[in-house]
């Protein structure tokens, strides 16, 4: 049996919630609760209020979603310029 197709939409983060969750307002003015996708967590991609994001949702529950992509914002430092200290 085939899996259902995921719905991909765009929105903006408007609230940071506990436990790695975010409040996201979609472009169609609906507000959903999202969590960060595993690859974004693995590569430590940080999301803050105001970031534009792409969200995947299942057709079964349209109130929850997964953030799969964070768009680059102008004026952000390039990926190579890290200000991180030594990490074991």
C-alpha cells in the first residue's frame, strides 16, 4: 500500500516553544505547531522568530507539521564563517 503524499507549504516562524517546537503561521494565515526535521537537527541549523520556512504536513492532521527547510535571510554570515569554539 502506498503512503499518502505530504503537503508542502511555506510560512514564517512566529513563536519558539519548548522541546524543539515552533509556532508557524502559514502563507494562508493558518497557524500550526511544527518540529525541526532530523537533518536540520543533525547539522545544527538554527531557526529563530521571523525565519521563512518550508513545512511538510500529512493530510490526516493539518495542525502539526515538520520544518524541512529554512530560507536564507539577507545579511546572514556565510556558512564557512563559524564563530564556534573548540568542541570535543
